[in-house]
C-alpha cells in the first residue's frame, strides 16, 4: 500500500511540474533487499506557486492544513 501511494503521489507531482525526490528509505527498497520502515519520505521543491497544487495532491490521503504548508513556505522551514 505504501509503495502504491508513493507512486500515485509522485505521478501527480510529475503532472503538476513539482520537483521532488524520494529519500533513501523508499529508494533503497527499490534497489536493494526491501525492509519495511512504514513511512514515505518525499522531499518537494515548495514554491508559492505550487502550495495549492501540493495540498490538492495529498488532501485525499493525508490530514493537511493549507495554512501549515503556506507557513512552511513563508518561514523557510525545511522539514
């Protein structure tokens, strides 16, 4: 389920032109012996123009506040 959800999110990020990368734990499972960490680590390039796009991509599968994403962008919080 986690891998399928990751593929779905990455596909939508691609469609919206939002740059991203999957972190080592997810990528490692694709290229090496899988180990379950039960998390998804995707780093995105968050810009003022793509805040709304990102919220729309993840809102159906995750609990998210648009204002929290906007604050992350405005204050430069990176994690």
